[in-house]
């Protein structure tokens, strides 16, 4: 028999909302570190040396911060370095970039301009066309997380299309099965789903006031609201084929695991290791899964 999902209100009632305070505060601190080092208005003139991994100066590049130094902001660590669109090879001379361009500098001009266009579209509320920017097509996780850094109340920290679709299904949204939607549009659909549900009223200023871009320490962001509902879940780290490493929006899964452990510990002895989604080979039962 298929696993039955407990109702959303039961998951909300069982969750300790205070448990996310430290993680979210760390994420906001990391976000500010990035915006201080890479202000949005400096992107049009940013040199490749400030962006790419693989160089002698990589410890403080944008991609270093995105992949390795902002884990509480939604992890995209691991997997192929191609998700970063341009990088310098470590084990051989030269650079990785789209072969459409003659060299890394020409590729960088196109990629940088596409990021600037994405920011302009976000500022104008034109979210539906950001995924169509061709120079960014090779890095959906980086595209989404970058938008999360500069537009924190307009984007959720989940960059995996598989995970976004799973959340959308849990909230009965038709976008979950629309294969024409890429990561930004899926993410925005999920944000809209959270904002539209009365169960989340009072949890976040973001839910009722989408135009606010500041973190209020006494309220909860939409990201925390989503993660605390225990909608879908992590894949088992030891056995699942698609473990949440690169582009997974990890802290959302971490909070889901906490809720599962507090509410459903009797179902399985494996919950302290990780949770699973419908794609996992685990047999344990999960909240709203």
C-alpha cells in the first residue's frame, strides 16, 4: 500500500519553529558576505578573475563563495564543475567554457551580460524569462542561487528541479508536471504556492508582503516556512541515486528531517541518517511524502 501523507496542519503543529533560527541566521550572514564582496551594481564590470574557480586567486571568487562558502544559504556543492559555466582546469592547461565562444574572455562577456540581464529582469518582476537566457543555460543551480543571494525574498533556496517538482506535487500544484518549466519558474511557482496557502499566514512577512527585502529577526522567511512544513524529503545519502548535493537547497531538507524525527520517529530507525522521497529505495515513511 502507498504511504499516506499526514495533513499539512499536523506537520505544521508538530514542528519546533525555533529549531531553524541558527541555521537561517548563518545563511543570512553568508548572503551578506557575498553581497558585500560582489555588489550587484559592480557586475557589469566584474573581471573573470573575480568570478571563476581554478585560479591561484580562487579562494575569494564568486564561484568559490557560491559552491563552498555559503552552505547555509542552500548548498550547490559537489557534482560537476560545469554547473559554474566557466572555470579554469586544474589538471590541464586552459579553461572550460561553452565551445560556442572562441575563448574564455568572450564566453565571460556573454555570461556576465546574461547575469546582469537576469538581475534587471528580476528587478522588473519579469521572472518568467530568466530561464531563457542562453549563456546561463548550463548552470541552473548557480543561476537560481545567485538570484537567491540578490533577491532573497523572491526566491526559495532550492535549486534542484527534481526537488522543486516534489514540493509542488505535495502542494497539489500543476506546475510539478509541466516539463516546459525550468528552475526559476518552478521555484517561483513553489513560492507562490506557499504564499497562497492560509496555513502559512502569520509565519512570514514575505507571505503577505512580497515587496519586502529585509530579514526581520522576529518573523520567519518564506524559506523557513517551506522547510518547516516537511513537504518532501531528502534522498537517502547512502543508497539513493540522486542524493541532495549540488543544487539541492540543503537547509530546507535539514529542517524537514528535524520535523520528521520529532513527529514520526516510531516509523523507522533510519530517520537520523536521512529521509527519502518517492524516488528513494528506502521503505521508511515520511511526513507529507
